[in-house]
């Protein structure tokens, strides 16, 4: 049986959202040293589960209530009211957390609506990273760090037959045609756009498909092209993906854009963007080409394919250095 002192936060969720909640639980545990109580991890087979839930509700320090596309589950509703009752008795924070696929207007119990939310959908122009807001809610300790800019979605829908009269800036120092990349991103074809980004970057440094980019080429990558690629990714992902988004997260976890290797920062960065799961780096086959992926998950240049035999992540130090130089 568990004891009161072992856990910092109860993760209350609909079973339909378990995969997304496990990802957040892993970040809390391994990156932020916060002990989450998650039924998947803590309920021992062969024993009644209700007494254990009641025990945690009565004693745990805080609760995070997750809401995704499936809304609030039946048993989850009971847990919520239990936590709200405890909130009144001992000021236990109950934190509503909107997952990336949560509906525009999520249905929450009326008493939960008055709580300050943590929104992983990130629909504002400037925000504190949602993971840091969640940590703040759990621990009461606010981190001081750079804000992240998020560009609102476009009002116009882009189609695959668009031409140069688009309002996108497709400038290139090397004569690279970025229309296909733009159209793939506009259509939400993230995997195809990821590969097209790889091809366009090769073309910008004078290389061909199945080749790799060297350290020197990354450190001297044309700024205009880097900015074009980044702006397209940021715009069509509503600020979730892009090189500049990745760089800001890297700085946030303690990295420096000087081309040097900071092992701990790189591991934390991998955890934050979903390139590391349970302390292991993912393969390209495990990349999540969907907007439900963690912020900064794409483009997936870290997956190794972009850099041939170069060690995974090695390219990142030089790319972030160039992004800093180009003022992205």
C-alpha cells in the first residue's frame, strides 16, 4: 500500500486519455522530480482499487484533472467532487488541465470552472509553457523563464494548388522553392512535410536526397532559408512546431546556443518535446506526426535520418547555434 508522503499530485483522468496523461506523468517524475499518483502505476492487481483511491483523495497534496477530446469520464466525475470537497477542507489545489486535443469549450463541473486552468492547447500569442504552469500549481513554486510566442491560426484555408500569390514569405538565398513544403503544412500532412523539410535543407546547402548535413554547413546555413522553413512550421502548426519553438524549449531547460554539448540539458529537452520516453531516445518510427504531439516535437531532425551516421542529437547543438545567430 502507498503512504501519504510518497506522492505530490493525483492524476485524475478519463481512461480514453491515458496515453497522453502517462506522457505528462513521466515528465513530472523524471524532469521535475515530482511524484505523481497514477492508477496505471500504483494499483496492485488482486486488490480492491476504491479504498486506495479514497486514501489518496483524503491525503495527497494536490490533484490535476485532465480533460481531453472524450471529456470527463463517469468515475472521473466522482473523483473530482471528492477533490473539491478536500479543497474546501485543507486547501488542496485542484488543477484543471486541458490536453492538446481538448474541445474548444470543454464541459467541466461548475465548481471546477472557477479554478485557474493549465492549457496544453496553447492558443494565445504569448504564454508560460503549460508544463511549468502545472508544476507551479502542484508545488506552489513559480519558475522564471522566457515566454514562448504562439502565432494564431490563419483565417484562410490553404490548398495544394496554391501558387506564388500566397501571403507566405517563401524567400530563399539559394533559389529553393518552398511551395510544396507550405502546401503540405497547410494540409496538415506533418510526416510528408517533415521529409520535405529534410529535402529542402539539403538543397539549401547543395546536397541531394539520402545525403547528410555537416557541422560546418549547419553553422553556416542560410538565415533566410532557415527563417522561411521555421515560419512555415510555426504558422501552420499554430505555434506548436518549428525550429524557433524547439530552441526556446532548449534554452528553457538550461541549454546554451553555442554549439557545445550540454548533456543534461539535452536529455531534459528530449523529455520535454517527446524525443525521449522513459529515459530512452525514440527512433524515427516512433515520431508522432500529429498535432497531439508535445510542443516542439516537430520537425524531427533529431531522429537521426537527417544526419546519417551522426550521433542522435549532435546536429541539434549546431542548429540551435545557427538559429541564435540568425535571430529566429
